[in-house]
């Protein structure tokens, strides 16, 4: 799998926001790949830069935030240099996006069919009838019952879960290779969350779409993701296969996140919050940004330059990674 | 939906009843109608007879009811000043006011929406900012001052457009129109601008605010993320949503154009109902004043109703009957 060109390749991405109090870096030197048919989960506390990373990829950063360095490659093509019209043509066709709240993601005054056919006709050279047929097929694919009769309904005529299915259909109707789902289940009832996750997973496998799945929910990660990226204060804290990261976290922050989420695998262990809060962007500590909250912090952690994936073991940005005993013994 | 419409119609009727009460109270308590109608040489018998004739000896409620009955048939009695039926005088004057209101309303609506969209889309552009600043002046200058300024520039200094009157009018049935002659059209320009400018700036600022609000919505962001082109985002996805809240206020604004017409008609000596009303006040011509009041309120209420219906036509969420849950 690694020999193939990844669908999305983010290289040393930096997003900056100039403010009166200096330049903030909501995304700081982030690199990751996503391959066809693979789901990359992205987790981290609120404000960690998850959405900012996704928005940077599709070129929808709100000003004054902007990409100041790094590269974004879509199937091997540089896209971070594209602007305006060229970028617009890629959106929807090459990369789709799914937002958090299906109640607000759909235009209330246009029928579901209008929104689908417009998107399809924007990107694919098809006529009105063909676009409509494709729209119906797209709705069927995401599990909307009686799609043919519901296509002319307005968004408010669907339930929350169904609306999120419509949103997914919209994101996928022009057959993009990459989908960025920014907390697609957060706003939904618990009972439908699992269905939506299962749907995303199925579509990813069947269509070979690369998915970036942003979430707060470790359960969703465990359920759907192949690999997981943990973000902290704009930086990658850990990146690795989901099973390994969840069962044997290398970064103390990941371990803390795991300990504070009720996962089935953890059985009866008591939940433990990480003490303190994530530092504000304008006020990051030197060295490892996590050190004020870290139980394992040592002098080296407070010195610049801080740890990065590259300068550490490639999986966690930590000078003293956890759960690596075996490896140490092997290499010794 | 039907229940809603019925409720609105009932509300409208209630409003008309209240306005009717005010109009009636004017008849009853502002000056003595008998005094007004009989000259200096009158006998007590004359007064009694007229009182009876006019039903002034009846209880208040009966009088009020009779007044409403008459008003509903368009019968407001005779003008004290001209001695002719008020309805006849009003009908004569109405076309002038309606044509003026129509033109300035159209101008305010089209101009306001177009400029509102423009200033919203080009939020940080120079021309948008110039328009916004200019609109502040438009909102803060009183109508009569705008009218006088326009007269000064275009009539007195440049001599392009007439400063008063309606120009030549053509009679079609009971309607007189200024649309068909050059002088009639020319005469419309300055009053229409004077009357419509304020409404136009209001509508423009309203459309701009709403549009900016809508452009921040998730569904616009999602449409962008799907690669929908800007033109469609602005004029299809955003504009429709902008118009929903704009329609209500705009409708009310258009209603008030007819009321505001009083000032414009006075400045330009425009022979409409507004000018008629001003003249009626000078002569305490109560029947004319009362009839004008009723006419204006019927129009207001009617426009309001139409606006509500439009609301339904645009927003599908209101069209379904809510069966379960609140609203
Ligand atoms: N205009 C701005 N000025 C200053 N800081 C900003 C601005 N916009 C965003 N930020 C900061 O950028 C950081 C990244 O935000 P982002 O939305 O990517 O976080 P997130 O990980 O998606 O959080 P959440 O889980 O709450 O969605 C946040 O700390 C936020 O405070
Ligand atoms: S580098 Fe040091 S402070 Fe940072 S996570 Fe690792 S041990 Fe903790
Ligand atoms: Mg977010």
C-alpha cells in the first residue's frame, strides 16, 4: 500500500493567523498521508487545529488564516498553490467535505434534489435527466429509503440522521477521491451515530475513497479508523495504526486521552481527566507543548527545539515515549 | 396554513375596526359636525333636524356601527370644503399617489436589493464602501430636504425637470395616468426619487446585513466545499435565504411609502391624496381626513397580508402544516 501514491499527502503544513499580539500557528508542521480506501482518524481537544487542517486541505480557510508553508498533494498533484477557480473545480469533484451539523449544512430553501443535481452538473458533463438519476442513485447509496419519491423533498422534511445521509450523498455525488468528515456524528443522536459511522466506513471501502475523519470520540476512531492522528496545540502528537495507538499509546497525551474516554476495551478502569488545559496558541510553552500537563516531563522536555515525529521515533512527538520497552530491548 | 391565514385576516379586520374608531372619533369630537355643516344663520330646529338626520341623537355604539357600515361602502359623506362626496374626491386623487408610490416603491425595491447584494458581495471593495457611506446620508437626510435639494439642482439650476405638478395626464376610464406623456414621466422622476430614496437605503442596508449573515451559514460553506460556483452561491443559495426576512420589512416599508407620500406631495405640489389630506387639515375638513385615514390603513393592512402570503410562497418550511410538536 505504501508504494502507491497516497490520495492525500500533507507535508509539513503550517497555517498561520496574524493577530495584533503576534502570529498564531493553529497548524504547525503537520504531515500525514491518506491512501485510497483508508480512514485516517484525527483526534484532539477542542482548538487543537483539527478543523483548521481539514479546511486548509480543501482551501477553505477563513481569513486571516492562511497556509504559510508546507505542501498538500492530491494524488501526487500540488494543490496548495491553486487559487480561486482552479481550486473550486477540484472541490466536490476531487475532494468532498462533510460538516458537523446536518441541520445547518443543507440549504433550507432548495430541495435535496436541486442541491444534488446542481453539484453533479457542476462537475460531471451530464444532462438534466441523467443528473437526476444519479442524484437518486446517490441517495439510495447512502440508505435513504424511497429515494425516488423523496428527492423533491426539502431538508426540513428529513430527520437529523437522514439529513446527515443526504449531506454524505452530496459530498460524494461527484465521486471525489478524498472526503474530509469534520465531526460528522457529533450533532447526532447517539442511536444514529453508529449508523453514520458504519455508512462512512462502507462507502470508503466500496468506493475506495480516502477519508479524513475528525472526531472527539475515541469510540468512533476505534470503530472506523485504520490509522489515527492525535493533535495537540496545532502539532501532531502521535500518528500510527489505530490498534497500536489505542492499545499501546506512545505519547503521554494519547495515553491521557485514552484514560479519559470510556472505551469498552478499558473495562472497569476509572476515568481520569488530564489535569490542566491545552495552552492557548498565543501562549505556547517552550519545548514540548504538553510538558506543563505531562507526568513524565523532564528538563529536556522544556528546552527548544521541542520533539517532533521526525526527531523522535516517527510515531510520537515525545522524547520519552511510553509502551516501547519491547522495542528498546530488541534494539539494545 | 389555512388557520394562520384566517387568523391574520381576523387580525387585519380588528386593526381596521380600531382605525375606524379613531376616524369616527374625529367626526364626533373634533368640532361639531352640525356647526360645520350649517352656516351662521341657523335655528335650533335646523340643528335638531340635522342631528336626527345624521343620527347624532343615537347611542355611541349605534353611531359607530352606522359609520363603519357607510365607510365599508366607501361612503364618507360630503367634504365640508368642496361639498362633494368624499369618495369621489379621493378617487380622483388616488391615481396620482398610487403611480408615484408604485414607481418609487419599485425603485426602492430593485435598487435596494441590487445595491444590497453588491455591497455584501464586495464587502471590502472601495465602491461598496462609498455606497455604504452615501446610504448613511440618504437615511439621515429628511425627505423634504432631499426634495428641495433635488428641485434646486435639477429644476432651478439645470432646468431639466419640472419642480411641481404631475405634468400632462391621460385619462383612461376613471384613472388618470402620467405614464403616457413625456411631461408626465418627467414630472414623476424627482418626486419618485425623493419618496423612494429613504426606503431604498433602508432596503439596501437590510439586504446587505442579511446577505452577510447568510453567507456565513454552514450551508453556504458546504456549497463552496462542493465546488458550486460563486454566481450560484450568491444568487441562488444565498439570495433566496436573504429575501425571506427581507420581505416582511420591505413590505412594511412599501406600505409606509404611501403614508410618507404626504411630505413629498407637499414639496412637489403633487395632486395626490397626501396633498389632499394636508389641505383638508388646514380647513378641518373632517370627512376627508377620516376617509384618508381609513384608506391608508386599508392599504397598510392589505399590503401586510400580501407580504405574509409571499412569505409562505418563498419558505417551504412554513408551507407544511405542523402536526406534531411546537413551532
Ligand atoms: N480568527 C482567529 N483568530 C485567532 N485564533 C483563531 C482564529 N480562528 C481559529 N483560531 C484558533 O485556531 C485553533 C484551531 O481551531 P480548530 O477549529 O482547527 O480546532 P478544532 O481542533 O477543530 O477544535 P474543535 O474540536 O472545537 O472543532 C483554535 O485554537 C482557535 O482558537
Ligand atoms: S516530550 Fe516530555 S513533556 Fe512532552 S510528552 Fe514526552 S515526556 Fe511529556
Ligand atoms: Mg473543529
